C-alpha cells in the first residue's frame, strides 16, 4: 500500500454498513501518486498525496 512520503497519509479502515445494517470491512485509500520530485537538486521518484502536491510541499520535475 502506498503511503505519502511527505505527510505519511495512508489507508483508513472501517466498516461498510448496508441498508439492513450488516457490516463488512472497508478500506479508504488515500489519493497517492507516484511522481518525480526535486530533492536537493536531484530528481527522485516518490509517492506523494495530491493534497501535498496542491499545497506546494514538493516541487515536481
């Protein structure tokens, strides 16, 4: 499972509840992309969530 390298956002777990209130396991995946980023002048490939990309915490190559 991919996890954001900046804010360490990952998957969330919980229950999916049907209309009859039966519960089953559910996973909510974070919106994590594999992008090339500029780290100390060198390009590096890492997993970054889209909220960190929009906020400008990393610089895309």
